[in-house]
C-alpha cells in the first residue's frame, strides 16, 4: 500500500537455536537492513543497503 513504510521490527533467524547465545537480530526497512548482537542490542547497529544485504545473502547461499 502506498504510504506504508516497511519495518519488520527486530527478529532472529528461524535457524537460530532457542538456547544459543550466538545470534544476531535483523530489522528490514524500506531501503536498509539493520543488524545487531542479540545479547547486547544497545551496543550498536550495523547498517547495510538492501542491495548489499541481498548480495551478502546470495553469497552465503552459493
């Protein structure tokens, strides 16, 4: 819908183990992706363009 911004809020991968301490959280926005450490969410956020994030995921799958 026009006018609505995309924001998934923070989430962990569905492949993250529930008891694992080694997780990152991701937040998808309209033109950006944010990544943070799930154990220390206030310690900073990495920001990527949507295109850079897509390239990163493609390289992981290759």
